[in-house]
C-alpha cells in the first residue's frame, strides 16, 4: 500500500510538471514541420498528455478500462446500445465495410465512391474486401465534391456506397449530401 501512495504522489508531481509546461507554451504555435502549410499539428494540452501518461503509468495500454469507458460514453452520446473502438482508421473502415457485406447490404464487386484525394487507408479496405473504388474529384478543402459525386452516380448507377472523408479535420458538406440524397435517392445506397 505504501508503494501505491508513493507512486500516486509521484504521479501528482509529474502531472503538475506537465501542467506547468503547458502554461509556458502555446500549443497552437507548435509547428509539426517546416512546411509552410503543415498537414497536421500537435493541438493538445496538459489534459491529453496527462491522460496518456495516466494510461501508461497504470498499464492501460490497449482495450482496458479507459477504452471500455470511452466506448460506453460514446454509445450513449450517439444514442446506440454499443460502440467499438478500433486501433486505427484503417481497421474502422474494414470493420464498417465488412459489416455491410456480412449484413448483405454490399457484396464483392460493388462500387464504393471515395474522394480522389484521400488517405490510402480509405481505398485499401475497399480493395481488400473485393469492392471497387470509384474516385470522386475533391474541392479545395480536399473533401469530396458533392456535385461531382452526383454526376458519378448518374454515370455509375451501380454505386452502392459512399465513404465520406472529413479530410484533415475539415468537415465535408454533409448537409448538402443529405439534402441531395433525400431528394434523389432512397435506401438503395449506403453512406459511410
């Protein structure tokens, strides 16, 4: 028990040092690279760093207490009974597409619309599962151009699924997509 108290006080000191570090810097000014337009960045503060440290110090390195807690909170937040955390976006894409295949909503050879400029982890699960990617041009924000999507749907009437990617945190035009799909299409296509 004495060791636990010492560890706990050491943790407190460590967490306070992290807090002090972040008081002295502006995380928004951290530059992940020397590029003029960085692709990503370290936009986090002492709360995230201390949370990660706490996981490491308690040995929670995979699907243990913090992950289960996150899944439960997320499922409540979105109003569903279950939620499953994955180790990566690639795994999440494989899981989502495979679920549609297993439920009979997609089958091998079906076409899936994706942005022409995206991460390889969007296209490779489609190929891995025997589906066919249909590349849709993007706008300046690197998100799928919804007008081009509907041109492609007219051309490829057998597109069964659309994988929307919110590239680099920029939200795609979901309202426009919803409005157009409600007007023109019914339940014969899936949006991921």
